[in-house]
C-alpha cells in the first residue's frame, strides 16, 4: 500500500516524479501535473483557501489557494473558469510528509468586480483535482470598499442641566466594510474605559450618564473603515447650573432705624453657563420691638457727620462732570478723524428695524476702538458699493515699514510699475523661480486693515481679512499663477491636477489669522469619488501633502471648502499651492471645457477649425484666449463642458453633416483621438485637435456642420455650427479678457463689502454663545456653512471667520442687503439680533 511506504522510498519516488514531470518551475504554465502511483489514491485537501477581500481604491486583491496532493488547481469566479494564463503556480514539497504541494494565486481588479455591480456579489472559489477526485474550496467574496461622505444621522447640540443624562445620536455613513465609530470631545478621543461617565451604545450613540461642567464642549462622531475617515458636524453640549440659595444668616443687631436684617447668597451652587439665577429674596428686614430700639440723641456729632457726607457728595459730583466733559471732547475729535456716520448706513440696513423708532437709533452708532492701533488712516471708510473708494497700494521695500515708523494709508490709486516689482522680487534667493509674467501677477502693500489681491479673469484671488496682518506691520504681498512646465508638480498613479498652481507670498510672514485663497478646480465636486489633497512646495522645491480634504484638523494651518467650481483655502502660511485629486473609482470625473476657434481671415480654399480640450478653470481659458488673440483666431461657438471619467477610455472628435457639394474634410480617418492619460494627468494645460476643411470654391462662405466630442463609452457634447466665414472677421473679442475689470489690488475698507465698524458690531453680537441660538452658529446655518462648525468654533472669533468666507464668495456678486436679511432672519428666532444685549445672551 502507498501509505505504508517508508519516508525514504516516498521521497525517492517524489524526486523521480519531479524530474520526469518538470515539477520544479514557477510561473504561469498549465496547472496540471501527474501524481506518482504512491499518491494516486489520495483526495486533495486544502491547506489554504481563498478568503473574503475588499478592493480599496484601484488596488487589485490577490486570492490564494494551496492544496496537497493535486494534479490541477483552477479558480472559478461567478460561475466562470478563470483563464489558465491568469493563474500563478508554485510547487513545493512538504518536508514532513513528502507530499507535493501546489499553490495557485490570481489577481482580481476593480474593473472585474464593477462589471457585475448591482447584479450579484462577486465570488471566487478554487477547485483541486487528483486522480481520485476533486475538492472545492470555500467561496471568497470580493467587494469594493467605500465609505459615503454624509452621515445618515448627525449629533445635535444640547443645553442640559448639571447631572442630567445626555444622549447624542450618530448613524455613520454607509460603507463597506461597515464603519467603526468613535466619539471625540474637542478633538480628543473619548474612552469609556477610562471615564465610565461615558457610554457608547451598540448603535453608536453616545450617552453621558451625568452631565458635568467639564463635559461642556464640541462633540464629533467619527466613522472610519479601510477606505476613509469621516467626521460629522460637531454638536455643542452646554452644561448649565441653576443657582441655589444658601442658608439665612443670623439676624443683625437692631439698627438706628429700629430694624434688623438677615441675608443669604446664591452660591450653593452659583449659577453658571447660562443657568437660572436664584428665585426669591436675598435680604430680609424686620422691625425691632420698642425695647430693642437704641435711644439716639441729636447732637454736635450728628451735625458734623451730615455736613461731611454732603461735602463728599459735592466733590464726587464735580469730579464726574469733569470726566464726562473730557471724554466727550476726546470722542468728538476721534470721530472727526476716523469716520463719518455714512459708513454705518451705506449698504447695510438690517431688515425689520424701523428707523422711525428713536430708541433703536443707537444700533447704528458704533464707535471704533483706536486705542491699540499704531496706524493712521486718511480719508473716509466707505462701502464697496462706492466705486470711487477703490484704491491700489504703492510699491515699497519688501516687508520694510516707512522710515518714520508710522504707517499712513492713503485713499486712492497710486502709480506703480508691476514689471519693476516682479524684477525686484525675482532677484531674491527664494523668488528666483517665480515667473516674470506681469499679466498674471498681482501685488500690493497691506497693513492691519487687510485687503484683496486678484488676478483678472482667472478666478484666483487672495483675501487678507482685517487683523490678519499684526498691527504695526506693513507687508508687500504678491499673488501669481505658475505656467512654466518645469514648475508643474509630479503626479503618480491615478492622480490628476485639479487646480492651477498658485504662489502667494512672501513665505514666512507672520499672520495673526488665516487669509483665504480662492481658485478654480475642475473636479465633479463629489468627494465620494475623490481623495483630494492640497500640496505645497517647500523651500527645497519638493512637493508635500499638507491636507487631505474631508479629514481636516482644526489645529492645522490649512482648511478647505470645496464648492461646485471653486476651492476656498484658509491658510496661515503663504507659499506655492495646488490641488491634486486621486480617483477612488471609475465614476470620478473631471470637467473639461471644449472651445472652438477658427481663423478670423480666410483667403484660401482651406479652412481650419481648432478644438481645445482643457481643464475647466478660468486661468487656462484666459491663456488660450490670449494665445488665439495673438494668432488672429476667433471664437465660433459658446464653450461646452464635458465630464471626463477615470475609465481609461480616450477622447474622440469627429465632424459630420457638411454640405458635400461645397465642403469636404481632409481628415483621412473617421475621427481624431486624444489618449486618456494625456488628458487625465493634467500635465499639459490644454490640448487641441485641428480639423482642416476644404471648400470647393472661394465663393463658398456658408458653413454648416456637426462637430462631436465624446469619451469612448462615456459622455459626449455636440456643436451645431452654422456661420459665414467671411462676415464676422473680428479677432477674439476683448470682452472675454475684460470680464473682471476690478482693480488687481484693493487695500483697506474698499476691499470689503461689509464696512469695518459694522463688521465689528456683528462679531461682538454673535461671538458670545446665546442660549436661544441667536449666535454665530445660526449665521453659519443660514449661510449653508454648517459643515465647518468645528473649524469656526476653534477660532477666537467664529463670526469673523464666517464673514471672511462670505466676503471671499461674494466679492463680485455680493448683495449686502441679502446678508442683512439673513441677520434679520436670525433675529426672528427670538428678537432682532441687534436688540439682543450682552446681558440677555
């Protein structure tokens, strides 16, 4: 019997079999071999069976199957045999039993799984043969891992009394595998094992058994799996304490008025964090009996006492009058120098406040705090609606203050030479790589009043909020868009450039609060499809990841809001920045702008139509428009937008339906094609194809045709052209290059929609938490910014940061009355926001 053979005999037989069967190779050859007779009566059994796997992003998974003894091993996936060339085979020998071992592996890609998505679950199992029979392994299920962006239920803020139980609900986003949940308080992970006052239920809700004062804070539900980590909107829990009265004190001795009293204090406990004050009296008096009343006799001592009290009262009155007079004189002087009252009424009238009521007139009388500034301002603060108030700042030595140590801000434009500034800046060590492209560079000189830099027609701007630059400092700040190919950042794998490469500086300047950099992006703005990273170029020239969108930490110097077409980046550090996206699956798409140009003048039979396929950002469009203007081209149709997916399919372009009697195409093939990777990686800012048409006669001027652009197995766009090539011979209209006619640099109040003093009033009204909710949190909700509650709450003035973002979003189209309506709407929850006093909050 084969099983009775000794180990030496079995090893000898196996060695002979390996020699004759060629059993020592490793590779993708056929998974078939012949077993020696000693092992021919054994059924194969599995040492390793395939296990369930998850595909993360676009990384394939490997399934492994190992059996002994076996002549063949093949994988079957969803009922179909896997091709033998896709198997990787390895043969070894078990040194203990001398039995042959066969191991087979296969790779499963995301594309294979997505082909049956929605029809059934994708599974694989392996089948092993021997001369005696076959064995099947267990089924392994392969799933595409993901984690949705939005929570199905997010925690809600609460105000609770001391020792009350608190329940914060959380239903994490849908995901595969199912997300694990943890809770954070003020960004610190809650561990119920170390603090038994916390309890996390099986359905992920957080229970605070007895609310303590220390439990006041911002609570965040965090969901994570092998793909991503998501944070819910933070919920603010406010633990308040109602006041209690202490015991009554003993009765006092009977006074000269024949009464005695006793008192108690609201200190057991004292009211805190919005809790109710004690109810009832804190002082009681009682008439004494006639025997207890002290006998008093009026005499010289009483007269002296009364005279002294009257004298002291007169002195205090005179002193008070003097102080009031001095204060009023000083106040009137400051008001005349700093601002007139018109700034408080221009463009900002809160809805619902009736001016006919004199008791509300104080709401528009706001006095500036000028006690800490070292800067003087000449002129009148104006709303941005006053076009005459816009001004640019003069050039000056980089980061150097004025010679006399004071900083005077003049209202109006000052002549300067942009080329001289760029040349001077480029001579410094770090700035030698900056482009000398004056048309795409903006700069200005700023102080604590802030300002704004804009590169016209690019969608790129830098908002410098008030107080971002420390008081007493003057910075010369620049903003530029990079266009040199050697400055493009390196990309790998499925990464693609989603934004222009923007430089703002100088790097290393000290900022007291974040500035906001606005720039276009070309993603589909669906973060479920993307892993979007912010990259920054360091001093050595290498690129570093400084932010993963969706996983921002409020403690970091960067924070990002991704809108439909624009990215708003809060940053406390200036430098060279860009957005890079990595697709998570084939549904991720970039927006391409398709633009058609032709020659403005045509005197030959040939006529060219150029089709540009570019990232849908304004800066690239501006560059193409400038280039076509130099070529004498003209725009022949409105631009179209195409969603270009990460499907590895190329982009095709074709032209159809030309009148054959008058025109013919010189294209030999039926279409032109741009390779997928040329478009996806974004290393080339724009690509174009040219269709050369030929008219059969010089008298033919009317051209009608259909021009189609589409991604293979994807979306497409069609241009219906019908125009006269001889009539409209204008070159590229200058209006496309002058859409943004605002000054490139605005400093001080002219750069903002909201007047400076009105802004201060709003911040002081909304920063302090209000139990009725009429505070900065409601402002964020009304402006649809509630996703960033944690970020706002981490700032010293949350309202100020919200207003900064509003200013960045509404610079061109902002309506100050619309913001006033939002403010009035907040007031309707309890009372007008400006009528809520500090005591009521």
